[in-house]
């Protein structure tokens, strides 16, 4: 499983060791001190306004600054989700540093809240629940405004709201029973509604092991079960779990369907197991591929296996299960996406600056484009010829034209984005946020963030590696919680 390396543009510092206290203390009158020796501004400068604000993730990572010159202010921008709670604080202050932190609204000027010494000593601490979804800002100032290389760290941590579905998901979905007398439903207080219906969680389908990749064919959902190295089969019409089919290999990972067959990568064996898609999913054969096969993508005649350990893609002809080619593509290919004539391969490259390579059905190189830090997963929408690429390193989604690899747009997600998929019927993008145990939903092409749907623990190290959509239903393997969550992307 890829390990994220540090982002060059924002250098994390060690997590604070002192837990901030919520009890604010007054700031004592500062005794004048000799003028400090000047020094070079910190690496984030210029960041003296909302327009110059540097993005900061909301996972608690700390970033180091200093106040230089006098009256220096430091700005960060962050993505907030309505009803999520955000704690923002300063830490690791220098002996002469006294911070004041301001929370600034989406207009870049209106101050929502501020704090001087709510943290430890002269450190600042703010807790805020977002009233809207969008880009907000934090501004940090020094109390004395003297400058002089006064150091401090700043960080933000997000917490999702506790929605009722989380409570339901602790239990099995109850069977319907006859109720003699209907209980009147209390009148709900009207609340503002978004212009589009927000997708909603429906239910969970338990599976017997840790689910990784998923693929759909008709009314069957195929799930790679990692620890037992087997294929799980779900009847989506039930929904119900039907059976577990053993494979010959270790560490089931990516799954794809082509030509009436299911192809599942065995990550720790360097092989792909081939099953009949029809019940009872008989194991047909096992094919050798490269080292650490990770993601699998397919079209009508080809299966593409990203070999993370050997920096190659193995192409299988699904009409006869022969190896067409094994092609070098670049460092650490992860979760690819296929069109009818090509495959798009994100190259993780240790979390560093990298991109996406495209190959045709026979392995010919169609091009390469640099996209960002740690490309992890790709999703292709044939109806719009749009390719979406998630990035671990900078928490962004890149949008490209699939046929030309031309970069078109990019946007930031609330946390590290993992697997992603497009619902072509609604033109919505679903992104697995495994580190935040959430599914982020975006309207296309506007990129409006419609919702972040809270899930049970997904697992940020090994989870978040699969998602499948059909008929306005979204299927997400929830790795740590051992089930597949089903989301309904349609108005009631």
C-alpha cells in the first residue's frame, strides 16, 4: 500500500505534544524587549492576504511559520463542510511569541471568530462548526507586532457530524414488521435545501473479510476479500451476500469485469485470478503478472493490471486470457481507469510530483501528463470524455480531457482522496475519503461540494481502494468495518 511522502509546498512539522486547554486565559501586558535580530521570512511568504493564502489540510498536520518583519500576518485557506467541526490552533511557540488567530469567512474579509490565548500559554485555540461548505481562511498575527523571527506552528483538524445513519449502522438493518396503528410523524421544521438532491446512505451489506476492490456486472457485485484471498459475491437486488469463492493467490486487491469474467489481483502473489462472472463464479485460471499487482481496470476486450512493485502494466486479452504485453509505465502505478480504447494509469511515485500515463489496448504509449503530488486513483467518464485523478500528496482532484490528456481544472478535497467514480446518470463525482471516514460528493461540472457522507471506519492505510456505481446506486467497500455501504444517488 503506498505511503504518502511529505508535500514539498507545505512542510509538516511534528504533531504538537501539548494538548491545548479549552479555558481561555487573559494575555498579560507584554514587557518591552529589545528589538529582535531580523531574519529571512518563512517559506510560505508572501501570505499576507486571503488572495495569497496557502492551502492547509484539515488532518491536524502542523506547519511552521515565523513572524518577520514587523506586523507580519500569515494566511491559510481550508475547505470546510457544512456541519463539520473544526479545531484550529497554534503550538510550539517561541519564548517571545504570542499569537492571535482569526477565522475569516469565504469572502476573505469578514471575521467569524478570533482567539488570543485559548491554548497553552500564549498559544491560540478556536473551535468552530461550519455553517456552510466552501473555502474559509485563518489569519494568524503576533500580539506585539514586533517581528524578529518569532516562531510558531499552526494546524486545523476536522471532525464529521454524528448523523443518525451512523447510529443505525451499528446494528443489522431490521426486517419490516406489521404495525397495527401508524404512529403520526412529527412535523419537521423546514430547513434550507440545496438546489440538487443530496445522495443518502441506504444500508450496509456485511462481508466475511476485509473488502478491497469492487466491480459490478448485472445484479452481481464482486468484492476482493483481502485476508482470505477470495472473491466475495453480493446480490445487489436483495441485497444479500451470496458466497465466498477461494482464489489461488494471496492478498486480493483490485477487481474488474470483462467478457463475462471477473479478474482479481492477488497482490502478494503477483498473479490475477480469473473467475466466471455467472453463478457460482467458478475459478477458471490464474495468470502471472508483475510484482505487487494493485488496481485492475477493464473494457470490453482488455484487462489492465497496475503492477505497483515492478512499475509496469500487464494487458490481458479477455477473449482468450492471453497476455498481450507488459509495459513499463513509470514509478508505482496504482488504481487505473479504462476507456473503450485506452487505460489511464496514475503513477504514485512515493507521493512526489508525478502524473498519469495513457496506453492503448495493445500497450502503445499515448502520452504522459504531470498532474500533482502522489496521483493515486483515476476515474473516466465516457459521456463527457473527462478523466478525474485523485492525489494523496496535495489532497486535490485533477480534471483532464481523456482523449488528449489536456489538464482542464483541479479542486481541493476536505481530506486525502482515495478511489473515485462518476455517476454518469447524475453527473456526480463520488470520492472515498478513507482518512476522514467519509464519501465526498461533487456536482459536475460545477465541482460544487454537495455532501460528505459519514461512514463507519474505512481504514486510511488499506481502505478506500474501491468504488462502483450503477443505476444511481453507489457501492463502497468499507475495509475496517467489513461491509459494503450502499448509497442512493437519486431524489426520494
